[in-house]
């Protein structure tokens, strides 16, 4: 089935309509799409997201119960024994840098925000080790403030869908924000991440098993025969932990 999209001649209005249709169809394909990190409050989500850098969500979820039990407040992180914290974080990789970030975040929250996680992008990104991706995760999932999370999956799918040509995450975020309704920013990111993990893989996307084929100008990057493509699909609905 050939792609029916020519991004070279597509008008801005047509691209906007196509982007919003993609978001709706992704909701039908992945009705269970949600953040995979486990957390009970904004501080826990902030910590888990920092730890998820260069680490799978599954591994983070294995590590955070002990971390959350040991450090319950921002002040706890600020006063953490570095060696002890590094030992807990070691399985997530880059544990020294992550320990530095968590201790710095704890100190900043205690000193400037009354031990509370701030609710604005500007304040969040001023915290040690917190970039726009982490900030948008926290805003969208802890505070219900719409935010577009541009991770590797969202960046890859945005380019394959022809919604951006940019590789810089901030520019990708800007392009997506102009196309997708603000109320859908958070869930659109979650759905794209799920689709990237399950269907639209970096090396061999499952094109022939993808319901978005007619909306995707990159159809054909992976196998187009349905049977062959179906073998590439990972995970099942509700099976979040197995996804990488």
C-alpha cells in the first residue's frame, strides 16, 4: 500500500489536519498509552525522569522503590550521603552524574521552592540536570499542564510522519506545538512513544502492520507485507513493562 502523502506539496492546513488525525488514530491504536514510570507525586516523577536518561523505564522502576523509600522529601535528597545515593542509582547508569543532579535538585527545591516541585517550565528547567524533556514530563503527568516530550521516539516519528524536518528537540517541540492542539500535547507524546516502541522502530518499522500507513510519507522504510511486518510488532495492550 503506497503512501498517499506528498509533503513537498502539502499545504500547512493539510499538514495540521493530518497531524491531528494521526494523534486521534494513535489513540485508537494505543488506548492504553500512558507514562511507564511509576510515581506517586511530583517529586517522585521528577526523580524518576532524571534517572530515565540513557536507561530503560523498566530498570528505573526497579530502582526507584528503594530510592523513594530512602528519600521522601527534597531536603532528604539535599542531605543525601553521596556514596549511598550512588550505590542505589548505579543500575541506571551514569550514576555519579545522576546523584549530582538529585542532590542539586533537592537543594534547589529546599532553598527556593519550599521543598515543592515548581509548576512552570522556566522554573523546572532552572533546576540542575533538568531539561525541557524532563520538565514537560513533569508538567504533563504531575500537574496536568500540557507539554510535548521530545524523546528519541517522538523525534523519530515526527520526522517520519513529515511533521518536522528538524533534529534539534526544541525545534521539533516547536513544530509539533504548532500542529497539535494544546490540550493533546501530553497524550500525543505518550501515544507517539508507544507507537515508536511497538511499531515504528528505528531500524525496521512494521510498516505493513501500521494503521497509519496512508498518513505516513515514510511508508516503505520497513516491510510492507502484513505478515512479515506483524512479526516486528512488540508488546501487547497493557504490556508496558516489556517495552523498551
